[in-house]
C-alpha cells in the first residue's frame, strides 16, 4: 500500500484476491458431483464458469403496496397470517425497484459470463417486480425470450372481492442465439407451468416445489451443468439430483445453506 496516496499496488490486489479465494474455498461443500457455497453470490460468481443454465429464485423485494411494507422482514411479508411454520428469515429482500434492477443486472452479467453460448437464464419473480427483472436481464447482456407464468393453482392465497394471487413468473433469456430447429435437444414445452405449493415440500419462507424446478429442467436435456446463485433451501439442487444434472448452488444464509446440504444429500441417497 502506498502510504501517501492510500492506493493499493498490484501486490496488494493479488493478496486481496488470494484472501477472497481462500474464504470462498472454505465456504464450499462438495456432495458427489454437486458443489454448494455458503457465500454471497457476488463473491462466488466471478470464480465460476461452464454452466448450461442458470435457474434461480432471487429475493423479490416485494410484498405490500408501500415501500414501508416492502421493508418488513420476509417472515412478515410472505407468510400467511396464523401459519405455524417458523422457517428462518433471510436478507437482501428490501430493495426498491430501481436498486433491484441495478443489483440484478450486476449478478446477471456475472451469470452470463459463467454460462456457455446458447445457455439459458430462468429467473423467478412476482407481478410487482416483473418489469425490473425483464430490464435487468437485458442490461446484464442476456437475450430476453419472454415470460412463463407459474400457476400455483386454486390452492394459492385468495383475495375476497379481488383476484387470487395465483401466478408468479419465470423470466427466460439466453446467452446469445438458441437452436430452434426440430433437431434441438429437448421437448416442445407448454407456455406455462401449473403446479401447487405443497406444504411438506416447502423448506423456505418462499420455497418453490421440486416438481416446478423439474419441469423447467425437462425443457432441454443439454442443460447438464446448472447454477442457482440464490438456492435457499436447495430446491433447484434437489430437482437436479432427481434429473441427473450437475448442480452448483450459492446461499449466504447459513441456516438455509445447511438445509440445502441436507436435502441434496437426502435426494442423492434416495436415487
Ligand atoms: C427466494 S429465496 C430462494 C428459495 C429457493 N428457491 C427455495 O426453494 O428454497 C432467495 C435466497 O437468496 C438468498 N440470498 C439473498 N441474497 C443473496 C446473495 N447476495 N448471495 C447469496 N444468497 C443470497 C437468501 O438468503 C434466500 O434464501
């Protein structure tokens, strides 16, 4: 370090990068072919590459109609009143729409760098911040390919005198062009996915059903190496194990990271 200017020299930079890499290595857990990091994805992503698809469910920064309501803890915003479930809270869920767009474009750009040409991004969001995610993926350099509604069925939260909060969205994008001809690996998918949230299959305040993630993976069999930088309780990882894909997951909340490790181990044991 130059004491006069405070500027770090090249050697300092190398030391900082080395220290960050060591921290990341210490946060890593290997379960068979699957790799899990208990880290902030902004620290881990620059060290990763070689993915075919990124399937992820980031904090929505949603809930409520005012910024004050959205600043509440996820356990207050996303849980039914009177529910007996006590899943841990998680951070990073209180950005306003502009900050959410900027933050998402930043990690989405890193995901793009880590994904092969023709690979895909599938990012969950709800109706409030759908425009932010559509903007962010394009700012991040992805080619936006449209939205897939996830219909949670009539089991979803009813609203008397208004519409049931029944649908969330998957924003889809690709890393450059995709092969669309009939010989492309994969199936002719439906334009939406209809599957309910099952309480006993939910291990996170905002946990997704494994069947939903499996349905996304079914789209293409060349999505072999799959990344989820916000894995929460590891649902994308469990689906990958069941579908014979290789999973890399990142989660910064230690309690959810432990749940994800256990679920992925259990899923492997069941195979
Ligand atoms: C919507 S939840 C994902 C839930 C997951 N799909 C499931 O089924 O369990 C988002 C997760 O991202 C985590 N998270 C938020 N910011 C993060 C960051 N910068 N790096 C890594 N994880 C982060 C939160 O702790 C939270 O568990």
